[in-house]
């Protein structure tokens, strides 16, 4: 059985940080620069997804998603300032029309992965200012996960929840590739696998999957 979401979030935080403590000494300066670039790209793509979702969901969700968009704007800016040169803008993917519950599932999957990866990064940082900025981002992600999981809950007894399960399954299947964008070197394969397992466990708790 899955842990309650609050406990699953706390457990994922511990596991992600523990993985960083085990593998952190393997990262070189190039790996750390790659991480920052990957986080900037991931948060930029998360922002693009929110912009599209805002045009396609019911009015009752707009205020919360607009607040989440403001959070994502701040996150993108944080990772831009961590780079020595201003990074190029990340182009928006081709716009797609999706049903409301599909948007919630896609956004939730991204937030879950982001949360786990931010906890991973928090254990690798030594700069106090960056650590504080990252803790602010982690708090945002926790709020986003909790809210999106709550919005998805009513769908669990509906036939449309099959769409949600497919999204979770596809996201799980892509975790190795996702983590390779953050930790590409072969020497970090064990780190990637551990982080994939952390993300998978929290994803199942957030989606309410057995």
C-alpha cells in the first residue's frame, strides 16, 4: 500500500538527499553546470505547460494555476542567475489540446519529478544563498503536488482515470531518459537509477496508484 501523500513526500525527500550523499563525490564541475542547465530547461518547459493548461481548464482552477505560473517564473529566473552567462530561452513545444484531468496528471508528474530532483540538488549545494533559494522552490513544489493530487482524486473512480494511469506509466517508463538529461555520464548510472526509484514511488503515492 502507498504511504499517505504527506509521508510519501517526506520519505522521498530523505531518499533523494541520501542518494546525493552517496554519489555526490562522483560529480565534477561539468556535472554541476549540467545540472543547473537541466533544471533551467525543465522549469522553462514546466512553465510552457502551465501557460497552455491555463487556456484549457475550468475557471475554478485558474487562480491557483496562475499563482503556480508565478512560482515557475521565479524558478526559471533562479536557475538562469546561477549560470555564468544568460541561458537561451527554451522554445515552447507544439501546443496540444488536452482534457482537464490529463492536464492535471501531466502537471502533477512534472511537479513530482521536480520535487525529488530539487531535494537531490539541495544535498549537493554548498552555497548558502543557493540553498535558501532552493528551499523556497521545494516549498512551492510541495504545495503544487498536494493541490494537483487533490484535484485528481475525484477521477479515481471514473473511467477517465485510465488516462491518468497511462500518463503515469509512460512517465515511469521515461524516467531513465529524464534523469540522463540531468546526470548524463555513465559513471552516474547508479545515481540515475536511485533517483528514478525515488520519483516512481512518490508518483504512485501522488496519483493514488497501488
